[in-house]
């Protein structure tokens, strides 16, 4: 069964850093691009970043460029999101999501349950 | 960045009725649009991809149409479990973006 489990969320002060992880199982991890999507409390979905299946390409939404870095370890079936210089507006539930096509960028068909990040002093 | 605008913000209907949700893109995205359903406390679920293709396991009462800048999600014969928030999302270029959502509520 395909599974994604996010971890690493918590309460952090503005300006500090946090690293999220997304552990995958049930599929060939190294064949799929993986996305981060977030949702602020009571708000809609915001696409954050993607990393290609082989780690060669990554893309970000403008509001996190230069502060967030997506990476993956295909030997550990794990996706990461390093978040630096955190701001109050980064407070959200962060979802990890798998792309639905191998070796391609498409849509997100498998989602984790999310991990909550709260940026507050 | 492509902006997706969904309407209406809230749609109040009764079970058995038909729901029509709209998503408009700020520029042409060809057929590169998906629809997701999200229930409270849950992750989103992919319903429709590339404008009109149902994802695996999605009931036939869900259908999508449109191309270019105007897209529609139609839900026929609403079931109680269909009342949720619906989002559209494009994959035309980076960054991907979502619409702001339409809340489908029970009348």
C-alpha cells in the first residue's frame, strides 16, 4: 500500500529553521517526483515545491525561494524540506504528495496526512 | 504565475441535485487542470486530471470539462459524502498554483 508520512513539524520562533521529512513506502520511490503543499489555518492549498524523481530538478513557489530547500534521499525513501528564516506566514499544515506519473511532472495522487508548522514568538 | 479563480466561493445544494463549479485561469493552460476534493481534517484527494479524466476510484457522477482558461467540475446526483471543499490546480508551468476553493455545503 502506498504511504507517505510527514514528520518534523512543531512550534518555532520567527527567523529560525526547521526540517520536515516525508517517509515513503509501497512504491518505487526513486521513480516519482514529490511535492510539498501547505495549507494555512482555515485557508486554501498552496503548492510549495517539487523535486524530480532523480533529484536533478527542483522548483519553488516565489514566497519560499531562497529560504526553503527541497531534497531527497532515494536510498532512504525520504523527501525533505529545509525551511530557513521562517516567518509567521509560513504557519501551515505541510503535506507531502507524490506525482501520479513515473519520471514526469503531473498531478498529485497520493498525499500524506500532513505535519503542522507554527511560527510564533 | 498563473492565477486560478474559482466560483462560487460557496455553493449550497441538497443531496440529489447537480453541482457546477467553475475555475478560470489567468492565461491559457490548455487541458492542464486538475480538481481535488478536501474534507475537514483530511488531505486532498485527486478527482479529475487533465480537465476531464477521472482519477482511479472516482465515481462517474464526477465529471470535468473545459480547456484554455475556463473549466467546470460537475457533480451529478449529489451524495452526502460529496459536501466538501473543491480546489482546482494547474500544471501548465512553474509554479503550480491552486484556486482558492469552492465550499459545497448542504442546503
